[in-house]
C-alpha cells in the first residue's frame, strides 16, 4: 500500500465578484489548512471557459479575473511561500491527465452529475463538451498531485465522489495503488452562507439582487446597509440553537456571526438570544466591516502591482509542475505509453 502524504488541493473559478460566501465557505478554511497540510490552491481558468464566452467574459476579463481572485486569496491570508498558488492553465499536466481520465470515466457516471444539468439548463445540445467534462478535469486537478484532502462546499460533493470513482477504476484496471482515494473536507460553521434576501438560497454572485450578498469589495456603508436590510422573521432571537429550526434567515445571520467571530452558534445565542434582531444586526455589521475592510485594502494594494500577482502565479506553477511531472510520467508508464 502506497502511503500518501497529507496534501490539500482546492480550486476556485476566476470570477472577480467574490463575496462573503466565498470568504467563509472557502478562503478561511484554506488559510487555516496551511498550518496543518501541504497546500496547493489553483485558479481554475480551464474550468472557467467551459461556459459561454459571454459568461466568462472573454480574454481581457479572464486575465483580470484571474489576477483579482489570486489577489483576493493572498489578501485573505494565503501565503504564497507556504502554499503553492497558481493558475491551472500554466500546468499542462492537468489537461493531459484529464484526457486519460476521459478514457477511464464512463458516460453513465457523467450523466448523473447534477451541476451539469443545472448549468446546461434546457438547451443541453448547445452546452460545450467541456462543460460536460468539467468533473473529469476536476478529478485530474486533484489526482495529478495525489492530493488526499479537498476542501470544498457541499455542492461539490458529487464531483468528489466521481474523483474517487475514477481513482478506484484506474487503480483496479491497472492493478496498482497509484491514485489516492481523496477525502472531501466540508468545514466551518458557515460553509453555507445563504442569501440575505432568502435564507433558503445560497449567497451567489449571480443573484440579480446585490442586496442578497456582501461582496469583498463592498464599502463599510454598503455592508451596514445590506445587513440592516437583511430579511428576518417576526420573532426575536431564540436562546438556543434548537429555536433556529425552520427559520432560515435567523439561522443564516447567527451562523455568519458565529463564523466571522470563530465561535459556536450557541455562543452567539448566549449573547444575543432573547433580544431583537437589531442588536445582532448592528454587531454583525461592525464585525463584517472589521473583518473584510483590511482584506479589501490589501487586495487593492496588490492589484496596483499586477506584475507581482502574476509573478506569484508563475512561481506557483513552477512548483506545482515539480509535483505533477513525475506523477504524469508514472501514469503513462503504468498504462504502457512508450
Ligand atoms: N468545481 C469547483 C467549484 O466550482 C472548482 C474546482 C475545480 C475545484 N477544480 C477543483 C475544487 C479541484 C476543488 C478541487 O467550486
């Protein structure tokens, strides 16, 4: 049995509009994992182009968004010396391994992927082949580094199961124990930050209402306004977590407060339970501004020097390739490529 080193890989799409959901659901966890694991974080630009050009915005937008999202992660605490931070398209082994995995994965497996169905919508005939193949490339992102742990939001669980299925089938087909069976890591009190307008929907960059989300680039005034206007219900705050059941908006605000201050929901209710929403909202606005403003400032400073950010990605890609290259070579050897 091959012993796999604890290695984390995760990826984020290059979209400039990062929000509180990305911060609490992904960035905070990624930063923490730097303490305990070897960490690789990848801007998945090859995934971005799977949708229509009008969605990813074309060349100038792709370039800008890639640098912005990298800057946001550095600003949030990803240390480019500790972590390997890079963009996917610079390490060609991702695409190369994806081709091999295309021949391991079965059509039936991909036909079950719910994210494809959602993204393709009704006009499936017109979706790109790349959108259909998205989860296979994602498996290659992970397995090209023999990553053992992948922190993701729970909407990505199905893709990680596919990644495991691919690893298992490859190992079986060639009688090896070469690819690890990767574990999903779903962490944090607020891995699912919900819309401020509808507590049953995820906070999302594509929600038409900007009041539904707190963007990392929002001003202090905007943040305070959005939290003040956040939907609540008629009852006050309960004293115990039980009392949040079935009250999606209340649960969301309490959860966000807990996650931002790194305490439990019970702790938050000890402080605010029995009171009105207004007290929690005021405290939450201050807390959100205090947490997000420094990140925003740092991001602006980083983007004033895009050459620096690009340099981080180039350096990260070189370090990533050092890991990917021998794994690709071994894969080809296992399969008999001359
Ligand atoms: N599909 C992921 C998402 O939308 C992004 C992603 C691409 C990813 N490749 C990955 C996440 C590899 C983890 C590991 O969130």
